[in-house]
C-alpha cells in the first residue's frame, strides 16, 4: 500500500471511530474509498513507472521550451496543464522529462514560434500536496506572463488541458476586470483539451468523501454545475460570441472512459461557441494531452491551428541605400507646363 493510502486508512479509521461505524461497515466503505482515490487521480497525470527520486516534480512558473528568445519570432504558445498535472509530463506520451513530446515537436516544426509551458501546484488531495484557488492561480499566471513580457507586442496562443482551460478563461476575466485590453487583443487562440466548462460528475463523486480524501479547493470548484463555473462559462461565451474578443477556439474531448469512468463528458467539454465544432478524440482524459507522434490528430490539428492564427508579422520592405542619381541636364527633368498640349 502506498504512503498516501496508508495515511488515508489511518484517517478513515479515526473518522469512523468518531462516528461510531462498525468494522463490517468500515470494510464495506473501504471498498468504495480505494476506487475513489483512483478516480480522483484521473483528473491529472496517470501513475508512472518512470518516476525518478530526484526529478523536478515541483516545477512551477513559465518554463522555456524552444524559440523563446528568438528576436524574429512571430508569436508565443503557452501550454497549461490541469489538475494534478506537470508542466512536462502531462504532455509526454510516457510521462518522462525528456524532449520526446509534442512540446518540442512544435518547436521543431514551427520556426519562429516561442513554446512555453506553465507549471503550478494543483493536487486533488491535501495528502499529495496543495492547490491554490483558481482565482488566485489565474492572477499568478497573469503575473508570470507579464514578467516574461508575453502578450505585449506579439500574438499569444494557449494550449490547455482540463482545469488549465478554466484557468486561462479566468486569466481573461482578470484582464477584462483590470482593463488590460491590449493583452486581450494579443490572445489569438485557445485550444481546450477535455476542459470541463460546466464541471465534472467525477468531482461530485470524489467530493462525497472530501473529509477522508482531504480534497483541495481545486476539486471542489470542479463539481458539476458549480455556480462559479456556470458564471465563467456564460461570461466567456458572451465575450467571444459577441465578437468582443477576437479569439479563435479549438475544442477536443475524450471519446473513452478512464479506468471505467468518463471524467469530462461531451456536453461539459463543449463551450457552445458559434462556429466552433468540438471534436471527439480516440483517447481518454489522460492520453488526449499526450500525442504519441506527429501523425496524431490532436498534434496535426493544433499545429495547423497555430500556423493559421500566428500569422507572420508584417515586415517593412528593405530600404534601398543606393543614392538617387539625378542628371543635371534639362532634358531629363520634364516640366509639366512645357509638355502641355497647346490646344
């Protein structure tokens, strides 16, 4: 049994003793608890056999992947992971820390584009770590973008997974509140990968045992039909549909269950924007963010989306430094009055 499950068992034992639950009932409820722990993990990264004892598991903030310091770049792309995610592993087909993922493929295939990934603490349970409320985390992301001067003079595109999509929408609402219209105008597109715009039934299920699982606020805010989510969903839809924001949107959602459970269903993954067709992907909630190759539909679709909306920055024609040759002869300088028709 893992360390987290041992702590969970101790907590459950203490809680059950306080509430007078019999041993038989405790056994029955324990059968429910373990699957719920596994369910909660589905929001983020899958368990990996490739974990390393000294790995940088707490990488936070904006991380440069490729092309970020290129003075001739035509724009930036920022990846934002979801609940329990990791700035590198979330996007890697084998959840490794190497460069064999689409973070790096995009940098190789799309020249003059800066590729970044944003890391933040967003664990589902306090047994595993902490998670800031989305409102605070959005301001943290906004400040990180400002510190790196992203969205100031070049266009910006976000690639988001699950909770990451809600975080970016909250960043936009913060920018709108504080009248940062120039920043908003620089955001040319958002890709939503399995983002629960209206929450997830799974969060409700996990929330039933919130005292035992010690769920963080991030899980509680993801509950199906959460009022905050509904408000954010309506606000964003009005801004985009009414053309207040010139932001292109691409939407993908999972076709398959994750260990027998649908984490984000098609209805919640659909932001219901005009002329935006959500696309079902042959993947589950975890693998949808981990294209295995450049032939993957998600990779090809996102790459084309970036190419379309990060258009080349117009360049002024080169100045001809050759001195202008002017002849001193009268015949080479035509006089308008002299060439008039006398009639």
